[in-house]
C-alpha cells in the first residue's frame, strides 16, 4: 500500500458521523420551532373564539338584566383559562359595566417583553359585541347592548411556547442520539465487525499453532488502517508460529510424556480453585508415586524406564477422561487434578478403579512388568486453600499410603481414609450379601392397645454375616448412597409376600405385614409394578401388605407421590406414613394423601406422659381423618396407659416385644394366633 493511496479510517468515520448527525439535528430542530410557533398561534386563535362563544350569551343576559353580580360571576371563570390576564364588559355607551383581573405575574426582562410582543402582540386582545337577547321572531332586530373584551398575557404565552420548545429540543437531541446509534449500527459492518473478528481470532489462537488463525483480508479495508493491521498481524502470526509452539511446550509441558508440567498444573489448580470458590464446591487432588520404579530403571535401563513412564501417562489420561487433568511433576511422580470428583466417597471409588487399571501387566520388549502405585488424596477446601498446599498435603498422604504397603491409598486426614475404606468394604459386601442371601427379616408385632390382640407386624431387615447380625444403621445409609437400597427393597417386599403366603398355607393365618420403602425406592419408576407383581406371584390379598413411607419421601414431588400412592391404594394396599411429625410438608397435603395409617414417631412416644402435646395433636388429627394410629417405640407401662386413655388403636415397641427372627415370631405369636382363631369342634 503506497502512502499516497492511504486514507485515514478515523477521518472517514469522524466526517461521516458528525456531519450527518449535526445536519439532521439542526434541520429537525428548525422544523420543530416553525411548527411550534404556527401551532401556538392557531391554537390561541381557536381558543379565543371558543371562549367568546361560551360566555357570549350568559354575558348578554347579565347586561340586559343589568345584574353586575351575574356578569362578574360569568366572566370570573375566564381567569382560570391559561394565559388570560383580564376580562371586561362595557355597556353600549362605552362605560365599564364589570371588570376582573388575574394576579399580576412577575415582571420580565425588556428583551423577553420584546420577543413576546413580536410573537403574539397582535393576539393580546380580542372583543365581541353583545346583543340584546331576543326570541326567534323575525320582527326583532339585533341591538347592541355592550361589548366583552378579553386581554391575554403574551409573556405567559411566550413562556409556554419556550417550554414547549425546550421539550422539543430534548426530543431533537434524543432523535439525534438515536440517529447516531443507527449510524453506529451502519458502521458496525464497516468498522466494528472487522475489529471484532480480529479479537475473536486472537481468542482462538492455539498456543501450539498460532499460524492456523490468519485473518482474511477485507476488500473495503484494503486502503485504511484496518487493512494495514490485518496484514501485519498475519505476518506476525506466521513468523511467530514455530517459535511460540516450542516456547509454550518448553514452559508448560513435560518433554517425555507431553503431560502438563508443574507450572501449568499450578495455573490449572488456581483456576479450579477460583471456580470452586464461586460455586462453593469441592474437588480432589491425587498425588501418585509409582512403586519400585527405581528397580525398573536400574535393571532394564533408562530407555525402557522412559517407555514405561509414557505408558503410565496414557493409562492415567484414559482413566481420568474429561473429569480432570493429569500432570507429571518429574521422575515417577504424577498428579491428577480431579475437579469432576466432588466428595471423599467419589474419590475413594475412583482411586480403587484407577489402581486396578494401573495394575494390569504391561510388556516392554521381552519384559513383563507389573505396575503398582501409592496414591495420596487431598481435598479442596478442607486440606488447603492454595495450589501448593493441596499438592504438599497430597504428597504427605501418599507417603502414608506407601508406608502401608504397595498399591495403597490414603487421605491427608487419617480418619477420612478409615471412613472411606469402611464404606467401600461395606458397599462391596452388600453386593455379595444379596447374591449369597445373607439378609433375613425380623418381625415386630403390632398389638391392639386396648385388648392386647395381635393385629399385624412390621418386617425389619437384618444382615446376618459370619454368624452375627449387623445393625441396619451400619449398612442402610451406604445402601441408600450407592443405590443398592432399590434391589434390597425389592427383596424385602418379595420376602414379606412369601412369608404371608407361608402363614396362610401352614397356619391358616392371614396377618398383615408392614414393609418400609426408602425414599430412593419410592421415587423409582418400578415401585408400583414391583409390589403388584410380588402380590400376584404369591397369590395373596393386597390388604395383607402395608406400605410404609416416610414424610421425607413426599417432599421432592408431592403430586407424583400422591399419584403413586393412589395407584397402590386403588389396588387395595394399606399405606402408612412412618415417623409422622418429624417431616416438614405432610400437614399441608395430608388430606390429599390416600393413606390408611399414621404412625407416631418413637421420639414423641418416648416423651410421654410428661411431654404430650405433639402426640395428642397427632391422635386428634388421625381420628378426624378416620385413620388407624400406630404408636411406635412403646417402652414402659406409663406410656401404654397414656395411649390407652387417649384411644390410640395400635402399638408396637420393646414393651411388647423386640423384633424377632421368623421362627421365634411364629412360635410366640403366629401359632398362638392360629390356636386362638381356630374354630371349635
């Protein structure tokens, strides 16, 4: 581009925008002034005639009757009209009959008075003759009896006009602004858009290959600054591509594995910390040290040792996927920034799977190598708020893991390691327990509080492992976290139906069994079909199976919960609200729920008879809704007596019996129940 052909883009833009805006603004404002002046005069003339027409007849009547009071009242109202200064009625002989004046306005400057006289001087006064009132008869002729005169304050008229012009000026400025905005949009394609394309291209530059993002040359800008910038920028990108790639790799990448090095890892952790702080989230850092790597280097040589490290890097990248970043700090030390892992539980599960992948034997030339590693885990923000702290604490945890032996992992906080290990073992054991049929049902009787008669029982799951019973409090939370609770719940329903069938066939006893349904199982789409199929499979009556749900199962989606419960109730199943009074939302929906039974939680029963307000309220509410009331956790006679006096229908608890194994329950209750209901003869 030659200097003579160069045209300044700034000069082009300035001349076009400023000249266009000023021209249109001045032209529009001049038109507004002319129109405002003409409109003001026309409006004043029309208003004057309308005022005279409105008061002409009343004024004539007052003059004809020589009633000064009526005449004054007639023209007094004219002073309320804008810009009228005074009004006068004269008789036909020229004498003044009545006159009224408005409050004098502030004296204006001589210049303002001159402008006012120039604009409205010829309209400052208007008169109309008043004629004798007459009937519609041709013999009466018009007879002048007086004259009505209105005087206008031309200064007020001028002030009103200037006020209008002031608003018009603001409107013109606004239009000028809009015009400038329109012109800016027009120039967007000419100037802003090409600059934006340059910015976007800069953002798209890949540090590994900046030469892949050259800017296209735009024909309209071949002869201005933008065209010059585009050409120079493209030259710089082409020249910079190779050296930039090399420098970037040297600064941020490990030369052997291609993984991010310590510098890039620290930057990535800092960005992740910022994001986690905003989102109030956690993330995990894993420090991995390969076990016995020195033996590989010493026995097989550094060349095969390097191949081994490259293979390990690829395994780590494959395991992490899009859930984080893998970096090499040096030697046989690797770090995984796992921002996709947001809890210690997920971290422990991931590390277990990672070690399994790392332990897969690999072949280097004719040698078979069995990799192993020790892993330390730190968690943001519990184990550090800065990148260096998280790496250091994960390194400390790694040495704890290495001290425990090969292929071990540990959290920075030892108690977290123990807790996660127990949870993982429990989860694995739960899967095996389902397969090995280690679960059993215990049954706690429900008795009529008034008569002591057996009316039903509740099925409670137990885990029988190595000859001992494991408390549900130890494994139910893990089952709920891992989703095992769903197949576990299906087993409870299946086993309860099988037990009902057994009692009917063996003892001719039809005793209802209540089963607890966890929140996850209740939300699962297969709940209703699972229950119906189990009842059909064992050919038992639906009313012999009572489904117990907690209030918390209803909170997330009450309408969907009601729909499921209606399906179960329509099929004949009993439905109980368990732990009633401990939730938050059931009272507002209680009338809509198709339930048959309400259970008073043991925490309210244990306070009886001293603290009885809540239990009394639940009993009253249940009676009003015509529901069966079951009191849980009855442990002494005082509690039982209080419930008997309040007509609570059903009770269960250790005062009657603890949950019993199937055979013990049958011996203590089913056989006696069978004998009691056995017909005579």
